[in-house]
C-alpha cells in the first residue's frame, strides 16, 4: 500500500467515523443530518480514491472511480446546503434544489464516456481517470460551488458574534483545507502535477473535529472528546497488555502456560493500579488541548462564597462579584442589573468603563416567565428543535435582543418568587460555549447571590431606616424646641386671657369691665398700655371708653388740655388711622400715635405723650360684636413693628374679641334684666286678676246655685203635677226649661270645682261603692238627650261581679257624666257604648263613640283648662273647655289616670279612666298609720 492510498484510507475512515458520530447524536437537528451526509460523501470520495490507487484489478478500480465521481459531484452541493443552514439564510430553497438537480444530472452524465473514457496509469499509480471531452464541466462545477460556499462564509462571518462566529471561522478554515486539497486531485487530468493536496484532506477531518470539540459545532463536543479520550486510552492499554505478554513472557521462561499466567496476573495488576492515574493524566492532556481554560468550579464556588460573605453594601457586593466571576470563569464581561422602582438598570459591571446597560421590558418579562437561567445557544437550538410554538415570536425577540447586546448567558436571581437581579454574561475569553458545568455552578451559586442580595437590601433598609430615624429625631427635636417655645407663648396667652376673664367676671358693670381690660394690657401683657374707644352710633363718632391707668399714663395724660374722654373721632376714612381701622375692619400699624389720635388731639401734644410713655409702635385692632364693629383698641408697645410676633397679634385679637363678647353679653344681661322685671310685674298683675276671677266665679256660682236649685225644684213639681194637670204644649216647655236649668246647674258646679281646685279646697269623701250604680244613674239622666239625637246609648255590663272601689260618689259621678255627655254631644250619628273592665288591682272605665274623632296632635292637650278640640264648635256651640280638666284632677285625686284615644278625625273616640279597686286591709293600715 502506497502512502497516497493510505492517506485516502485514513481520511475515509476518519470522515466515516465523524459522520456516524454526528448522525447518532442529535439526529433531529437538520444541520447535523446535513453535515453527516457531507462527511459521508467525503468518506466515500476517500474510499473511492483509495480503491483507484490500491486495486490492481481494473474492474474494482473502475467501480471505485464511479463511487469517487458520484460522491465528489454531490459533495460541494451538500457543503453549500450546510453553509446556508449554518449562516441561517432562509431564501436558498430554489437555488439548492437547482444545484441538487444539476448534481443528479451530472452524476448520471459521469457514467458516460463523455465524462471519462476509462482508467490510465499516471505517475506511480496503475489506474487514474482518463477524462472525456466534457469532463471539464465537473471541476468547473466543483470549483464554482466551493467558491460560493467560501464566499458566503467570509461575507457573513462578521455578522455573527460569540461562539457562532468562531464556529463559522473554523468551518471556513476546514473549507480552505478540504477544497484546497481536493482540487489538487483534478490537476493530473490536465497536466503532469502530482495530487499532493490529497494529503491535506485528512487535515480537514482533524480540523472539523477540533471545531466540534472547541466550539460545540453541531453540539457533540463532549461526546467526541470523551470518545477520543477513551479510544486512545483503550488502545494504549491494549498495546501495553499485548507488548507485556510478549516481552515479559520471554523474560520469565518463554511461551509456557505458567509464564502466561504469571504475565496475565502481573499485567492485570498493573492495569488495575495505573489505569485511573493514566486516565486522569490523559484527560488533563486532552483538556489542555481542547479545554485549555478549564475552570475548577468547586474552587471557584468556595472563593465566590468568601466574596459574598465579605461585602454587605449592595453595589460593592455586586461589583466585586461581577469582577470575580469575570476573572475566575474567564468571561469577557459580566454585568449586573438590579431593580429600582420596578425598573431594571445596571448597578455593577466587571468593565470599569461601562456605565450603561439597558434591556427592554419584553426581555425582563421573558425572564420573569421562565425564572431560570438562559443559555442563548441552547435556547436557539431548542427553538430549532421545537419548530412552531406558542411563544416562538417572543423567544425570537429575546434571542435577537441578546445577540444585539452580545449576551450569551443570563442568570436571573430569584428570591421569594420575585426577580431581584439579573447577571448578564458575554462570551468566554476562550470562545467556548457555556456548558453544563457552568449551569451546575450557577444552580448552586445563584441562591447564595440571592441570599446575599436580600441581606444587603435588609442592611440598606436598616441603614436607610437609621438615617430617616436620625433625621426624624433631629426634626422632632427641633420641632419640640419650637413647640416648647410656642407652648410657652401659648400658655402665656391662655394665662393672660384667663386673667382678663377672671377680672371681667367680677362685675357686671360695663364701664368697670372696660377699665379692667385696659389695665390688664399693661399688667398682664407687659405692654405700655391701651386705649379702648367705642362707636356712638347716633353721632357716628368714636369716644374713649377706657385708658390704661398707671403712674406713667397719668403723667402723660396730664399733658392733654382736657379729659381724653371728651375728644370725638369722626368716622370718615380720611380723618385718622383709627377711623380708617374701624371702617375697614382691618388691623393697622404705625410708629406714631398721632396717626391714630390726631385729629382731634393736637399732633404735637400726642408726640409729647408718646415720648413720655416710650411708645414705638401702635397697633389698632377693631372690636367686633356679632359681625359688626363697635369700636377699637389702641395697643401701645415699646418695641419696633418687626419685633411683634404672631402670638402677640393673636393675643391682641383674642383680647379685642373678649371685649366684643363681654360688651354684647353685658348688653344682653341688662336687656334680660329689664325684660325679666317687666315679666315679673306682668305676672303679679295676672295673678291678681286670676285671683279676682276665681273669687268672682266662686261668688257668682254660690249666688246662682240657690236660685237655680229653686227653679229646678218648682219645675220638677210642675212636671210631677203637684200644681195640677197642665196642657201638653206647656208641659213640653216646662221640660225644656228643666233641662236648661240642669245644664246651668252643672255649669255652675264646674265653675265651683275649678275654683276649689285652683284654691286647693277640693275635698273628697271617699267611701266603698259600686260604680255600676253611678253609671246606670248617669245613663238614665242622659237617655233623653241620646234619644233626641237618635243615638244608641248602651251600658255593656260585665258578666262577672264588679268589685267595689273607694271613691267620692258625687265627684266620680260628675266625671262619668262629663265623659258620656261629651260623647253624646260630639256624635252626630251612630252609638255611644259604656263598658267596664277590671283586673286584680284596677278598674277601667271606657266610653266609646262613633263621633267626629280627635286629631293625633290634640289628644294630649284636651285635658288642659279652656281647651276644646278643633271643629267641635260647629257641632256644639256650648261648652266651657273645663269638663275634661276637672275630670283629670278628680281622677288623679282618686289615684288613677284618665286619657283619650282616637284613630283620627271622623273615626270616633275612646275616653278611659283607671282607678284602684277597694282594698279593705290597705285602707285600715292607712288609717292606723295616720293615727
């Protein structure tokens, strides 16, 4: 076997193995399937080239040439298709279909003599293709597609970043090596140039393998690296074992059974003891080749925990953590976003020159949904695997934003189901992808970060709380000091008002009160003094009512030519400032007393008074009483205006209001005193008139009672025939006269009873009696009146025996008569029913009628003196309004109660009274107690 054939065989085997590895790992990826076919074509092309240069049999050599031609025709098309997928170019479908059809036609064409005439010896090869007249089409086709593939890789390489860019770069290198070496195999057909480039094709396989391992091209890096590791390890162990059997066996006694057993035991022992160390050493060697920047994640985790434990300030903690992770994990850049008022912004970065890193709200929303770390390359791969999905557009937007920001991994920091921070990782310095080791590391480390962040936030909250507390303490201390000053002023104010109030409560004389208030201005407020002036509404002028009375004020006032109370200030706005204050109702200030008091006082004299008193500011405050101005107080102060505090003004205003209130109250008091005296005088006159009326009624009743009784007696004798029989017309007149005399007698009794009640001479002669007898006699007396009005008058006697009561028979009969008589009078039609009811203690009398009824608001007032119901005068013009009044008094004297009921006008009424039943034991006990 020549070297050329051996290199072809080696390239074929390596390519076939690579194809099998790719297709058996993640075969669902279209990119993997396409590369497996490309590698298979390289393997078939290499095996065909091997057969052409190895076999001496023409048939085998020719068959190998056919395999070589067909695989070489499809190779550039498959590679171009692979490049399109790798570069994520979507608009290539029609072109690829065209090239596949063209390749298929060219493959059929390769079986004709126009493509190859046969095989001829070339150089030291027994067989080599003898090109036909149109063979040139194939190398041109091959070269054209190879050029297109390489051009696309060069053009679009810069549009990618991170690991993707590295993958494209190594595929480009492999294309240069593979196509560059493969093109040399076309040269012997056209010139005497040895196909030396064929040896380079084997390097293509090695390069593409390195790209897979180094940059996870087609995502089978780990499998391939471990396959190489264990393949070499198994080969080394097998070679060692075989060599030991031969060498050691000869050394200890030749090829005997015993020597073989000893050799096997020794070798087995050596393999068992040294296999693991050799494996570790070989793993380190392969890691240095393929993982030269391998990280000891366990060590990094321990050191990272120390970093988190050292810092408590949130910003420093995140910055130190970002710098540490970037350094120890060999990452180009680590940025940290934290939330503030609901928005995420960069708070720390391993790059000291980077101050801004912004992500969209959609970016944050996606992380909130997943709540787990995201490796962009893995997300892209999963998106390709899943095909169409509900959130495919959202994932694509997330990926596009991440690639724009050159982000390759995102680790959200979740605490209590809330996204607190986001760690953003750019590419690794080595160009490696983030693998499972990184994911495992952050699965352990991210909870620690979350705890550290929460601890830092709590620390910041405590610090902020302390600062706020300190500020509040200082503020409250300051406020407390100010409040104490204000409280002292307020206490002084209240004490002053209380002192003034105590003074003015000592007298009801208005002049004395005003003088006390004027004196308190100097004594209580420590002012120079004050002048109280009041309006004379008749003359529309101001007159002085009171002036502070001190030794200094007496000396100063002695400068005036006359008593200050004789001066009058005309109430016009241009007269002086005092008049203006009264008319405007506003407080005014001046540093000259003459502005307020001149005219009418001479200005020079007032200036002398001011100098003598030492007054620097005059404050004029209007006096209000019931929303109208009644005067003014001039407060005289020994300080400049800017030294007058708001509390001073409040005190002046309060004192002025007190004057207004006191003035109003005293005027009201005097008015009430006068009105009260008038009422007392009127009451005395009314009592005298009432007494005279009662005496008149008593005398008149006594004077009328005797003749009325005589008239009734004679009329009764005439009706009974004592004077002989009289004609019927005259008899009717006599009866009417008798009834009128009876009514007059009852009215006289009413007046007598009222007179006795008011004079306290109403006496009862109570005896046990049956009330039914009284009711029967009253019914008999009023029967004629009821018959005249066609009313049904009935007494519903109780089936049970009615108990006795203790009462004055005459007085109680008068009550019963009054109640029944009223019902008859005010019942135009219907009935009047009398009934009794009783229980163990009381007896209830009721007269119920179908008369005019009573209004609800009149029921309670009916039992007052001279009160009649509304509308009764139209039915019965007579009536004194005293009957129910007397009935109430009599029933109360019996220890009972009387009242009226009605459902309303036109619905009748019910008059009831309740009196106690006769209790012989109780009466005897009462008599014994009196004795």
